[in-house]
C-alpha cells in the first residue's frame, strides 16, 4: 500500500521555537526536503493561517512571507497549509491559494466538524484540494469520530483524519478510531501523532495498518511539546512493513540533519511536562505558555496541566492557562 507523507516540520515545528523560524531556515529546509520524495510540505504559524497573535505567539514572518519563500523553494513537492476556523478566515485561505498552495487542511475540535463546513465548501467551489482533520481525538469515541468524518466528507473534504494533539493515544486507540472511520467514509484517511508518551511512531504504524494513507511527521520529531512523529524513523519502519512511501531515505536523513543543525535550539524530547501533558490529555502546544505562566507565579506546571485536562481545555483556550495558574496560586496561599 502507498503512504503519502505530510511533512509538518515548517508548521508544527514552529511551536518548538515559538514560531520564530526565519526566511533562511524555511528556504533551506524546503529546498532540502524537496529532493526527498515527501508528498506535502506544510508551512505556516504553528497554529495555522491567521494565528500569529499575542495570545498564541507572534511569528517572525507573516503568512505571506512564509508562503512565498517555501513556494519558491518547492519544485517537486506540494505545498500545504493548515487553518483553524476562528484563527484563519476565508481571506487567509484566498491569500494561501494565491501563493500557489496545493493542499489546504482545515482543523476543528473532534466534535465540532460543522465549523469546517463553510471553509471546506469555499475551497471546493474553487477547485482547491481540501482536507479536514479532527483535533484532540482522544476526547471522542471511535464512532463519534466516524460520524464527524462523514460530515466532513459531506461538506466536500477529499481526505479526513485525526490528530492526536495531546499525544495521549495508544496504538489500540488509534486502530479503533481509524477502523471506525474507514468503515464510514471512502476517502483517504489522515493520522497526525505527537510523542508525549513515546507512542508517535507506533501510533502512526497502527494508523497505516488500519487503513490511513496520509501520515504526518516532522524531521527529528520537531514539533509541539514532546514533538511529532519522527519522520526519518517512521519512513524506514513503514518500508520494512511493505508500505511504499516513495521517499529517498538518504536524502531525507540529510534533510533531517539540516533540520537538527539549523532549525532547532535543542531537539525535542519526552520530558516530564511532555509526559504529564499526554497523561492529562492537553494540547502539546500549551507547553511553553504553561511553563512561562506557572514559573512566574511559582506554581507547579504539572498541576496546571492536570487541571487543564480536567477542564477539557483545547487549542485556542490559552487564556485559561492564566486563570488556572491564578487559582492554583490562591489555593496554595
């Protein structure tokens, strides 16, 4: 079976450096990965189009600048973007298409597929390739996800899938979710993993074995929190299992070396907070703001993660970090 690899290094990886990738870094990595056989290179602010803001972090470059740089560097590989309704708008989608974006992925919370209807429909009316993903997928049952996926296909999504945004799932959880979706829809399925519990490669393999044909990852696992699925590990594992990725391993290993050398201050790792984030089921991108706010207030960041998990906080609710920190500090006094 053929597996398409979606490289999120220049999008999800932005979380790891507070969205500060430079023009030279974007250009150099895009140029290197363009020679590897990767299907799609995703680019943008970590939270997607239109997300650069005080609340979740201002990017070093505008969306227009990032898209123009990467579009020029990619000759063989399609360029992809990600957008969360609420952060991004139709105007942002229009600009992305004007820059020659090949694949647009719309993300919603796992039980809120209806939020993607307008954006997916708008993209399809213009003949654009529109994919859709359900985030924080540990918070919904396999059947709930399958029903949401069916809605997304009804809106016109040409591929649908799930994001393990908190790195909380285990392989059997992924298998159950992808299998349920496979029985409900007849479009390519997507899986996007995070490595908080060390399961990202295993979960991605489970997804492929259950029928997912678009798998996300990043060079060196560069990504939010404990990092994403490490592509240079995943690709040879998939090949050994007789999946065909079309990727030149040596060239991708070279691209990964470049990423480690030029993009990362430190490589992603499964540290204490990454583990707690996965156990609590909290979006991996909350790591840096939790550290910052908890440190200022003298509150244990692990307690913050578990309280956020109890409240079932999702991406876009970063303001609640401040509220939780303040409450924990009051209780401690």
